């Protein structure tokens, strides 16, 4: 028996700019793994979706080698982010990168209004906050330079890398 694998063709990028005059079915704030996954599910259900984030990838962008993500023996955070982005961009998605939420309110007609740091307001019937988490740096010399290369923040993730080595906690 011979296995034949069909390779996927790269599809066109269907992302568009935000329409501030439009009311979306769903606005997702945050484009890390959770936000991108939420977008993928919403788009597959044909919800009119907008995704807003300071950057694409979130904490993955500062992760060097992932060895605990199923389907990959080892992948860099940036590479995994690109794979997520490619998958989501095959659907019609209103997208704004480089913006942060400054306020969120709900109108009397149950519409969410998300005001961004550019002063614009995006309206939607539903909202998902997928703002992620950030490591809390200590501010010690060399910390920024060696993050992911000896300085670690996730004991669960990184402990196996330091087995039988001297560490500072």
C-alpha cells in the first residue's frame, strides 16, 4: 500500500481593513494563539468578524524553540505564528494590527463599542477578549538579551531544558 499526500495550495490573503461604520457579528481583541483560534472558528461559521491586536502572535513572538506543541518536534514561536496567520487569512477577515483597546462599553441596544488608541470605535454584537498574558521581567542585567536563551519564565515548559544544570530561581 502506498500513501499519497496532497499538498495544500497557498490561498489568497482575504484580510481587509476595518470598517468603522459597520457593526460586526464579532470583534476579537488579541491575535495570539487564543485570538487567532477564535477567529478561525468564527470565520468557519461565517460570522462577520474583526480581529484587532497590537501584534500577531502575542507571547509566541518572544518564544524561541517550542518542543511541546503537537504536530511539531520543534518550531520557533515566529514560525508557528506565521502558520496560524496563514490559516486565518484564507477567510474574509477585517483586521487591524498595531492598535490597542482603550475602552469598551455596551450601548442600550446591546451593541459593544470598542474604542481603540487611534480614537476610532468598532461596533459588534459580540466580543472576545483574548489579550493574553505577559511575563513580568525582573529588570536584571542581561535578562532581555538572554530571554529564551537561558532566562526562562515558564517552569513547566522550560524545566526539562535545565535538568541537572545549575539554575537561579
